[in-house]
C-alpha cells in the first residue's frame, strides 16, 4: 500500500511540475509532495523486500 501511495504522489508531483507556474506556493507544494511520496515509495519497496513468504 505504501508503494501505491508513493507512486501516486510522485505522479501528482510530476503533474504539478509540468502544469504549475513557478510561484512560491507551487514550489512549496512540489517539494512537500515530492519528499513525502518519495519517503512512502522507499518505505514500500523496503517493506516488499524484507517480507518473507514462509508458506
């Protein structure tokens, strides 16, 4: 789930970057969403890598 949230946030950050004007508010949103979504993405990847299936 963290991986999906991270991907969605990165896509939204890319849309903000492409469509947004470079005002102060847009830059703050871009940095905030980008950092948080990157954190979620990395957490999701590490969770998938450390989960072991012992069935």
